[in-house]
């Protein structure tokens, strides 16, 4: 999913509000079991970015990890 917002803020205002928007979105998305990347590019080329790989599943060839049990000893 790619979501774009266009603002009418000044470049200075964009740079002031971008970290707050990033923190708010990160706070919401961190509650969900999914991988995401949030990237905010401001008018004057500042980039604010966060990502999480929490929702990624191991490859099918990777054996599932498990804790050893007493029957393993």
C-alpha cells in the first residue's frame, strides 16, 4: 500500500510537524503484527523514515525454531 499526502504547509512547518506525524503513525502501526515502512519527504528534501519487520514470516526453507523440551535431553 502506498499512501500520499499533499500539504499546503510551508517547508518550515512541514519539518516541524513531520516528526510528530511519524511518531503517531509508528505508535499505531507498532500495535499491529505487520511489517511497514513510513517515509515522509518534505518539500525541502528532508526525509523522516521508520520501519519495522515485525510481520515478516521466516522463509519456508527455514525450520521453525522451538525451545528444547525435557524429551530432547
